C-alpha cells in the first residue's frame, strides 16, 4: 500500500502507479467514447426524427412528439437506472419465457443508449428548427428543376441546415460529455468515478476532483474551438454560395 501522505502533487498525478494520472486519463477516454458513440447515434435519431416530424403522417408525428416530450422530461439519471436495472430485468423475464439464458447490459452500453436517446430527442428539435428556417422556395425550385430527393438533401438541405443547427448541436455535444459522469452510479469507471476513487484512496479530494474538473474544461474548450471553426467555415460556404 503506497503512502500517499508524503507524495508530491507530481507523484500523485503521475501516469504510472502509484500515481493516479493514468487512471484519470483512462476514465477520460472512456467518457469520450461513451459521449461520442451516444452523440453520433443521437444525430442519426435526430435527423430521422426531424424528417418524421416535418414530412411524416399524423401517427408518426404524434409518436415522435411523445418521444421527445418524455425523454426531455425524465432526468438522465433516472433513464440510466431504468436502462441498466429495469430493462435487463424485463428482458430476462421475456428471455426466460422463450427459453433463453439471462441477459446483461453493460454500463458502457447503458450509457451509450441513454445518451443516444437523450441526444436524439434534443437533436430532433434542433434539426427540425434548422430545416424549417430554410426558405421553402429553394426546395420548390429544386423540385421544378427535376432534382432527385437525395440531390436536394446533399446540395440544398444539408448546406443550409448545418449553419443554423451547429450552435445547438455543439451544446448537445457538451451536454453529452457531462452526462457521462452520471454513469458513476452504475459502477462505470469514467472520469468522475476514477477521480472519486483516486480521491478516496489518497484523501486528496481537492486535487483529484479539481483535476477531473480541469480535464472536463479542456474537453469543453477544445470542443468549442472545433465547433466555432466549423461554424466559420459553414458561414463562408453559405456566403460564397
């Protein structure tokens, strides 16, 4: 057992044991993997949801409205507990009824699923609003000129959609990175749980919880820089167009 009382800050944050820096970075990588996976799946859900709300029939629109309303109303922590504990229980009852063995959902899968559901609900509204902001005359003109639906999507809808949607989508990405901290409640060793374990083992709570906060801040600043760069490029492309 290492004596952490006499270790310097540099030794405590070392990337190799007995330092905890490596564990914090591993937790950060896992957090980003969960956030990125859930975010990308959520974007796909959001695109499909926005298209369904705009072009779908009454039943499709009502179902999507119910989805976005419920998911945005229920706290992410409750959703994680439902997916990690309640969903496997329901699936195991169903599996036993048809003669299958027990099923388990890993914390990683539960995290990705919850973030994807949450991101999908919010992205649906962000993308729908951006699509509705596109002048309808441009779409009608494309149809008059005989453009195929996919061509209209690639050459008109997406280039005009992205500048309006990017600010909202960048906020959703930052929310996704922070939501991964909630996975600590189901024992998934992401950045927050790794920092808590380090703090509990060393009794240096301010150091390790502060280090976790700094890492989240770095991710946030880098993400903001990336999205701002994308927004500038999109704006230039729109002006040139």
